[in-house]
C-alpha cells in the first residue's frame, strides 16, 4: 500500500493478513502473486468478508435467532458507515473504508453480499437453479466485482466475467460442503433437483443417498464449469500479474471440483481440499496457460481505468 497509510490502517492490514493466513491458505498463496498494493487491498477485502461470514455463520447452533438478526443489522450499519466519511474503529471496517474510497467500490456490492448472508441466516431453500445462482452472486459474485475495482479492471463489459468467477467458486464450495451444510440446516441444492433424484431434503446427508448426491454434485460442478469458462474470458482485461493471481485461485478451486468428481459417493467422507505439490502444480498450470497471452498483451499494453457501472444480478440466466 502507499506511503500515506496511517498507523491505524497498517494495524488493520496486519489483522486482515492474520485472518487470511488462518482462514484460507489457498487465497493467501494466490494473493501473493499480486503486486504489493493490489495484494494488500485483497487482504483488506478478505478480512472484511471473513469477519462478516464469522458473524453469521452459526446457523443451527445455540445462537439465538434474534442475536443473529442483530448481528446482521450491525454488519449492515457498520458497512454503510464505512462507505461514508465516518471514522471507523474496528480493523475490518477501517480496512473496508480504506479500499472502497481508494478504488471507488460501489456500496451496492457490499450490501448485496450481506443480503446473501441474510439468506443463510433465514435458512433459505432454493427451488430452482436460478434462485441458487442469485444466492451465489450475492455471497461470491459481488466479491469478484469488488476485486475487479481493486485490480483496476479496464473494461466495464468484463464485469460479468468477474461476477461469474465468484459464482463458479461458490458453486464448488456448495458441492464440497453439502453434507456439512446440511448438518447446520442449510440445503443449497435446488429442491427440483432433489425431487427428481427422489431425495427428501431433510435426509440429504443420509449414507443411502450418497450415490444420488454424487450425481447431483456432478450436475452442479458442470454448471460451475460454465461460469469458470466465463471467468477465464475476463483474465485478458487484467494486468498480467493480477491475471496470474486470479488464475491461481481459480485453478485451485476448480481442482477441488475435479477431486469431488473422482471421489464420487465418497466425496464427503472427509473434507476435500488441494494440498502440497498438487496445489503448486495447478497454480503453475494456470500461470503457464496465461503465458500464451503475452504476445497479444505486448501489442495492447494494459492500463487501469475507472469503472462507472454498478453491475447487478440481472445477467443470471
């Protein structure tokens, strides 16, 4: 970050850095491929997202619903304040305020994300894929859009690709955590899909349903792949270094989907994640694929540009 960073903002950066190192080694690894300023901004954004998630990610526990509602209201109020000139005191909101004013991030994205989290608090069920995609847009597509501003995305038409990559990652998350989420009362698979597979929603995690669940997961991951492909199209609109970082995170997540497909009905016997040498391989694979774009990039050098369009969820089919 620039030299003008105050001690308060530096302390917020340290807090967010600790949060990403603790919460997501994959994103931490990918973020280190950014240039220093973009990397720190990504840490700031992750810290705020992680904090919001931790505040409401207790559905199915002993936390009183009224307390969760109060937490949601506080999140919304503090987030709105961070988009104003009101001085912030909590590290994650200091971080949010710093990046939203520096990068011109619209408040609409952050408020949509909180609304997505409210859907979790309400234990919303999804009848159709379209309804599920709206949820994915809110909790993850908006993060892609905020990062688009941080990375200086140069083409407003490419915002759709940024949102789509977030949606793809969220669909992968849902596939990986189906059984764990069901234990907390969260069921994301469309009820139409469950009915077609003759799975009672409340019995989604039952061992006898694992084969059927594997087939539905394959269907979900195929949908995710469509959004990954759209996300890939947006890499051209980023600087080469930012594209490398995004491609690294994208490849690690899509590899989780590949592992789930390989495991089939055993996909939920233990948590699926990419580790060690395999993670390094998929990250390098993404970077090497981007090298093919270097000649074209030399003829059309990248430069950041301000974004003026506030992208909404209307593109979801």
